[in-house]
C-alpha cells in the first residue's frame, strides 16, 4: 500500500502527458489568438458648432477625435464651451450604439497651435497644461487626449515657436501620461494618449519621436496636405507613393519609413487619409494638369461633393496616377486640377496598412464624407 501511494504522483503525471498528447493529435494546430482589430479613427469637427448626430456612424469607427480644444493661458481651453459640452454628450451617446467606441479630445490643430510652445516651456506650465487636459477628459467622461501641435519648433500658422520645443514636446507627453494615469487610477478606465504628427521629415527633425512614442498609444500620420508651393506646381496632396510625373518631395510610404527609422514602431503608426480635395488652377492642359505650373487656388471640397457634384458635371474627368496610387480630376476648360482620396486610393492605403502591420487608419474629417462612400470602403478593406 505504501508503495502504491508513493507512485501515485508519477502515475498522475503520466496520465496528464497522455491527455496532452492526445489533444495535440486531435488538434495539431490549435487556433492562434485573434489580433486586435485595427483602428479606424475619425476626426469630428466641433469647431463649427453643434454636431449633426445623424452624420456619425459609430459602428464604422473605433475612435473619434473631437476637434478642437484650444490652448490658452497654458491650459487646454474649450473655446466654444456652450456647444462643446453639448457635443461631448452627443458623442458619449454614440456608445449606446458601439460600447467599444473611444472618444478623445484633440488639442490644437492648424488654427489653435499658437500657444503650445509657451504652455510647455517650463515644468510648472507643463504640469498645469497636462492637468487641465486630463481634467477635461475626466469631467466629460471621455477616453483620452490627442495632441495636434502644428508644429513644434516651426512657425505653422504664425505660431510662437522656439528651439526648446524639441525637448519640451517630449516632456509634454510625459506630463500628460502622468496625469492620465492618475485619471485611470480614479476612474478605473484606460486613458488613451495619441498625437497627430506631420507626415514629413522636418517634423521628425524637430522632435524626439523615439522618446515621444513611449508615452503614446498611437501616432497619427497626417499623410495629406502635401504641397509643393515653392515650386508652384499642381501635385497630389495625399499620395501613397511618389509620382513619376514630377519630382515628389513627400508621400505616405516615405513618412511611414521615416518614422520607423526615427524609432516609432509600425504597430503604433496610423495612416492618414484625406476625405477632402485640394485644388489648383493650372496654366496649361498638358498631362491633365498634374505637375504643371499653378495660377491660384480653387475650391476642392469634401469627397461627397466631389463625387456627386463635380464628377457629374460636364468638363471634369477622372484620372489615376497608378505609380502614386493617387486619383485626381481635371477640367480642361477651366484648368482646374483637384487631388483627393477616393474609394480606390483608400483601399490601397488599407492594404498597405495590413502589409506593414500598422495600427490602422485615421481621416480628416467626417463631415466631408456625408454619404459615407470612403468610410464604407475602409470598413470593407481593413481587416
């Protein structure tokens, strides 16, 4: 009896090994855990006033970045408090449709980045700014902060800027992460921290993205608004690859590679899409306007307007630059050239994101795609 008891553990271990072996024979390739769904981040503009609740389809997004919160007196500041607070309530209600939807405040933007440099200049001002941003998130029961500083150590839209911005940009995110961690501790809810960044090399040179990315959940590449006004030619403003028609300075693939080289892992990078067009008047009709000298600005408009109102007009013709994976339209009579993203080009960007194992996509902005042509294409293509 003592001998039997002594070998019971050994018998039990042997039995377990047999069970494991049998399981492996029955299912030699156990299912791998599913990868997290790629993000679809939509910027929704509250700077115009109240948001049309029927416009935003919560089931087709993972994140909404509310644009914009201003920076004043070293604080994150609601410029339109009366409508902003109503908009926050409207957006929170979308969680009844999609409980997984995350809503962030986006601070800055092209118009309201003027005071970032002052706000993050000292330890005291940085802490005050970070706390004010975290307080807004906590007060209005949101999910995090997106920083859209256009641009550190760069004039942008007539901004205050200084060379110290390079290090202070990093320290700002450290302070924000600390404050958001405190909100997490109090609420028990994950707080996100993201950044919208210029999709060009100069932005990388003016920042420390290898250090910055440590504090961020996502790095949203603004791979649009690619102008070459210094050359005065009509170009693609949101192309995935370089064109062979003209000497391309910036394009999305270059931005992705540059940010990875600068120390940002691909799984944090988010590809930007333009849901609007940029237009120029050109001086000739050769090459359907692409790469030609410009002679002023013209209205581009959102994608729904381009598709439903311009492409249906006599005179406008549609073209694809397959080297650049970029569409454009041209009116030979008016010499109007418009560059933009369409269903075809956003599919190419989605395939690129999957191939490079990036975090997902983001777009500016929702109201430009009122009939959801592009957001539908993104949802079909992105896996």
